[in-house]
């Protein structure tokens, strides 16, 4: 069977994070949503997404296809329901399409809706569905625990050095090549997963749940509260609470980050701080691209959502409930505005356009430091985002 992960109608609610990736490539828990499906299916998947992303995330078609909603975090029971679908059948929960079995012909006309000739099967499985940016940290505790159980089942952890102080060590899993010295790891509040070749430097204090993914580093004296996910190839220091780093991003110095999501290739300068609670204790509103306005989150605690390639200067202060787009450079004294459009350069004193050529040159240099190439495909995606977000910079 050919499995395809498609972007649901909620894709625009997940901007700016989905400007640069399909919904299925968002990380929550330990793995991305795509990695969860591929782990449980035992099969590779392709993607039905925006045309400008299709060169990087191509669609693979076959005579028989099962389309899966890329915002759905799977479990074993749901996968069993999906693989049992017959042509013309659709799984739905509360009117939302979860999966569809389509032939090559019906795939060509699929528009995200179930056709009138489709047999609908309602399910009540209990699973997490990502519909808003804040869902990534708000549901991270549950999904991290589920991922931990799934990927460590039947496996043996690598031993930890005796220099560390451990609470509930049976709830700690260490992959090959990871290094942890002179740190406190408390897994009584949730599991702690340490990925391949990751490092926890001396003096770190960790309360689970935590996922420190492959090749990532916790800097000396970091204080990490769960549920936090630090995606691969990231460097994190200071104080972090219930936040998600998608990967390849750095917060290497002191400063607080709470109830937040950082995309890839982000960098927070030293002593960057994020407020996650209003002084009035009111519900936090967050910028929503699909509504072109601030919308209620239903949350009292909500910090920063930052798109890929964005950065902050030293001592930057972000207000409660701030959204920063793709490839923005934010700096300057005082609290920043609650919505910073993509390709903005500046801060409290005002913003100018971040020149596209300069943005590409910086991204090329950043990729090169990691032994990667910011190739034409990546450049074309950035160019398209620059065009798509032009109206936000003019508002």
C-alpha cells in the first residue's frame, strides 16, 4: 500500500511553522508526526502539500493509496483502522477526515474533502490532533510519554555515568553515543529520553518529561522543566519550561523560554527572555494567519512561536503570546510587538524589510556550518515565503 500524508484544513492555523514544511513534519513528543506514522506502519510515506513545497516533499502516487491526515498523531489502534481501509472508504472523527483509501484516479481530484460517493466510517479513537501552533507544547506531555513507550519498548538503555544523580532511572533511556556527566535527572515526573550522540553538560537540572534528540546539547547549568522537546542538532542553555524546539536551533545562553515553539535554524541571543504569563492573568491571544488577527488560545500560559531562520539579539524581551514569522531578525531594548512578520529586520524602534538576497546568504552560511547545502530547492521555498508574506510587512 502507498501511504500519503496530506495537509489538513488546519495548515494555515499552524503558520509560520508550516511555511517551510508540511504539517506532518512538525515535531511533538520525540518524533515528528511523519516519523511516528512510518514507525508504526513500517513503511515510508510521501506528502500532499502546497505546490511550492512539493520539490522538497514530493508526492508519490500508486494504483492504491491511503491518504492520512498529517495533523494526526497515531497510535497502534488507529494504525490498525487505517491499514484495514478498503478503496472508497474514509475514516472520520467529529467530521474531520482522518484517512481515505483512494485509487490513482480519485487521488487526482482529491481536494481535502470526502466525496459524495465515499463510504464514511466514524471512529472514536483517543488520539492527539494538532490544529493550532500552541497544541505542540500543550499536548507535548502526553505525546512525549507515548513516543517514549513506543520507541524504547523491548530495548535496553545505555548506562549513565555514576557522576550523575538520578531519580527513577528506570524511566530514563539513553541512546548510543550520548554523554551525560555531573547532572541531576529526575524522571519521577515523566520519562527522559536522550538521543544518539546527544550531550548533557555538567550541572544540568532536568525534570521529565524531556526529549533531547540526536546530536543535541544541553549547556552547563541548564534548567529544564517538562514537558520539553529539544529536536536534533540543537544547543540549549538557561531555563526552559514546556517548550518545543523542532531542531537545528540554538538557545545557548541564559534566559527564560516557556510554553513556546521554535522552528528550525533559529537562534536566541544571550539573555533573550520570553514572558509566558500576562500580569493580569488573562487568557492569552495569539496571532493567527488564517484569521489575519489575534485569536484566543484558551491558555493562561503561552510564550513565543517562532518560524524557521529567525533570530533575536542579546537581551531581547518577547511579550506573552508573541508570533515571529520566518527569517526575521529581532533586536533592541524593551518588549517587542506581539506579531513580527516574516523577513522583518528591527525591533521596538521599527522594522525594515530583510533583503531576500541577504537572507539567502545568511542561510547558506548557517547550513555550511552544519555541513549542509542551502540548495536551489531551499532557496526557492524561501523566495516563495518572501512573496507570500509581503502583505504582512506592509500592514
